[in-house]
């Protein structure tokens, strides 16, 4: 096994174990065992468990960002971006359930909600990524307001409310292992924006 492969295994093991369990329940020993990497090698790559978790958060975000970039592409009408995002949530968690055996919700929110006070570096990284995701919504809402697709308002406040709704639904879906909760997001999301449903394409 190359050094690079060992490092990647440790990162993936951290994601898998923490996402399916919790930050506090997963030890360095468990991560090394899952990755089939010696503990001495762990400390060659990472100064601490927290150092690894910060890297794992960044790595996981790196896999999600291209997907979100495509969903929220400025080449799409802003309401179409939101429609695609709403649909993507349950589709993504169906993939997660197929891979891990249950609905897990959002990885960085699961970590962030557990580490709100400590460790500081992990909490700060989770907050950073949460804000990055929320900004996709903020931009789409601002663009929708600018073109008259939504009534004028504060896109930042609207994005915060919509994001809180989505993350709450993801948390409940994780608790109950229930994809149906997420399939309701499109309907409820549009209602939260003051719309009865998605925009109808003109023919």
C-alpha cells in the first residue's frame, strides 16, 4: 500500500465511521482498523483525530461541490436551480441508503451539530461548509427576485430559513431512516417560498 493510498483510506474510514455513528463514538484505533493502516502511520499523516476529521470534511465537500455547481449553474433559471436541488436531496439520500444501509443525512451537519463548542477546528470547518452550501440557495433566491420570479425580499434571510428547513428535514430523515420525509421537500419548499408548486414551463 502506498503512502497516498494509506492516507486516502484513513480519510474514507473516518467519513464512513463518523457518518454512520458519531464523532465522539469513533476512535483513532477504530479508524486505523477500518482503514487497515497502522496507528504509527496515522500520525505520519495527521497530528490528531481532529486534524483528520477536518480533512475528511473538506474531502467530502470536494465530492459534493461539483454536483452542487451543476445543479446551481447560473446558466439555469433560478427557480429551476431550486427545483433541481429539492429533487436532488431525496435522490442523494437514496444513494446513501443504498451504500450504507440507512439514511444518514448531511455529513458535515451531522459532525457540526455534535461539535458546536469543541473541538474548535472541527466546528469551524463544519460552519464554513454549511455557509458555503447556504450561499448556493442565497444566490438562486437573489437571482429569482431580480428577474421577478419571486417577490422582492431579503435573499439572505430567505436562504437561512429555507436552509434551516432542509437541514431539519435531513436530520429527521436520519433519525427515522425515512426517505419519505425528504420526498416532501419540493412541495414544502415551494410553500415556504410562497409558491404553490414549481414554476410551469411555457409551451
